[in-house]
C-alpha cells in the first residue's frame, strides 16, 4: 500500500453540489510562526508518538479491549492523513499502512468490526459505542483511501457501512439506532 500527498483520489460518488470554495491543498501550504511550531509539535510529539501498536493488538488477537480501538484509530488515521498531506512525513504513512492492513485482514465477513469489552463479549448492539466505533473506522478508511486509491480500503469501509445500514432502519427485523448504545435509556 502506497500513499501519495499529491494525487488525491476523488470521491467514489461524485458530489451532487458543486464546491463553492476549494481550499489550498495541504501539500502546498507552509505554516510558520507560533501556529506552525504548534502544528509541527502535534505531528512529531502527538501523532508520531501515538501508541498505534497498542491499539492494533486487539485486531490480531481475541478482539477484547477496554476501549473502542476502532473509534480512536479512525480519528487518528484521519489526522494522520491530513498531517501526511501537509508534511510528507513517511512515518505517518507507515502508521496508516499498519492500521489499514490490520483492519483489512481482520474484517469479519458480515462487517461487524467491533472490539468488545469484557462485559459485552457475546452481545451485539448492546455495547455503549458500537455504531460510533464503526463510524470512525469508516472515516479513517476513507481518509486513507483518498491518499492511496487502494480499493481494499473503500471495500472495507463499504462492508462496515453495509453492516450498519442493514442493521438499523424501519424495515422488518431492523433495529432503531436510537435504542442502542449509549443513547438507550
């Protein structure tokens, strides 16, 4: 899997509304001064020191954790993608590759890519953050896809999204999304 700062993949589905403003591409920006110093500090001290391997261990083992690893990694992969576009730091690309490979390799057949807490081991859609976790995995996968064009990323995101769409709604056998997770009362 290879990431590019300059060749951003366009969305799979074209926008229905024409963009009224397009930002300067990250790779063409140079931010100096205090903000630039803070930005570099965030890249070097936060993103590059994020314990990616610690979060990935649950995708290589029994899939139990005390935190929603997919949510946290999804948010970080979106941040890594933007920071990589800006800085070109290959260590960020290496982090994205590690996460992408783990998520692709461990994707369950039905797309239910949730890491379970010990108290939720055999229950589906009873945990506090399942939908939230899947949402941020999709966000991270799409961010990585835009920089790589690797079809496996968008297919993984699609399978996870299909799981959510098939599960929730008003059809027969579907669940009400407002009755699951932390929202249920």
